[in-house]
């Protein structure tokens, strides 16, 4: 689906025809983070099992009943639950012997596929073709639509590509549970913008060419790293963290167009899309998407907002 936020037009097309809506000099910015192995099934000493998704070597989200004092066993490790850090989602600090390392997670853990993906799935299908650094709890799913051949064909047409890394985590996929949307608190996520990417973005902004973000995580990294210099916004390279919550009324500084998936209600992702294109226009687009059978979730269809 292609949505024009200026005219309000909605066009139905195919992702393979993306080139028809791009022009020479457009810059596609993509999040090249890779989903890391961090999900482990552990057995409780008292019986039963619990699913752990590790945020770090000793902090994990638990799916299943767990409380301080519980003893867990998995692979060659024994863990004692020391304290509950958060209620929803349930996050615990563990004391693990021997100490668990990132190398151990790569050996013993699985990719944390979304719970709605049932049956046997090739984990490679939940990675973008340009994924590099394993640091994310979830895939930047807007990028799953691209193949290497597609990106190469776009570059031949003069469409430029650049990459940044935002470690997709709780800040991206936790739903809004507060009564007032603006009261929702975003978890911070690490990101890195290479000097080359900042240079390409700043050149496009100077030449009044479009910067097209692939995915909401890319948007949040770009907008967080924007700085006001010489009477205009520039993108600052380097590493930082973001807890930016983009709501309607936000003034975008860097991003001119957006490729994104279709998002669920009560998500910060949908709030960002509302902010970018207008709540009424997006609601109209979603009504058409539902009527025509567009797919939602990670392996769903794409929307280009221009």
C-alpha cells in the first residue's frame, strides 16, 4: 500500500514495484541489526519449566511462574532468581553459575520468534538479508521485504542505501498499557549511526532529496540523532541511546518518507505512523487494508508513506 500524506491518495501495489514510487537520489536508510539468540527453556527445581529471554547475561524476561529464590537449570548452568525487577513484562535478575556469556547464548539459546509464529520456521527468515550485528530481541520487520537482488536493482536506478544499527528491544515492541497514551514510558535502546550514513543523510537534506526510513526503529534513531546546526537539522554520527516516543504533533526533522508494516492497536509503532501521516488518513488506510485482506504482524504486508 502506498499512502500520500499530502494528497490523501491511497494506492495498492506490490513491493516488487517499489521503484515506481522512488526517484533518482532517494536515500533508503535501513536498520542492519540482527536478532540474537537469547531464548532458553529452563527447568525449575520444584518442577515445571519457564521460558527465559535474556536481555543481558543475568537479566531475563520470564514466561511462566517465577519468584525470587527459585532455582533453575538449563544446559550446563544453574541459576538462582535473586529479584524481580519489573512486573509487566516479568523481568528478573539471576545469579548464574558458571557465569553465562554471550558466547554461551549463541551456543545454547534460540532466536526469540514472535509467539504468533507457529510451527517449524527457518530462523533465517526472521533476519533481514543485510543483518550484521546480533543484538536485537526482534527483527526490524519492515526490512524483511527486501531481497539482495531487489536492493541491487534499486541501486542501479540511482536509489542510494545507507545503514544504521538500533538494537530492537522492549522499547519497540511493548504495547501501551497506560490510560493516557502520553504516560507510556519507552525503554531505551542502543543505536549507532556510522559517519558515512550521516554524511549521505546530510547531503540529501541539503540537496532537498528524500530520506526514506525503512522501519520505525530507523525513524527513531534518525530523529534522536538530529541536531540543529547552521539553521538546519543535521544527522550526528556516533553511538547513543533512545527512548524517543513519537506521538501525533511531533515535528519530524530528518525523515521524509517511511516504509513500514501494518501495526496493531495500542502499539508505539502505530502511534509513530499516526504522527507521520495523520491519524485519520492512517485509519482510512487501515480500513482499506482490512477490507482487502492485507496481512499484519512480522511477516505481513508493507506500507510506503510518501
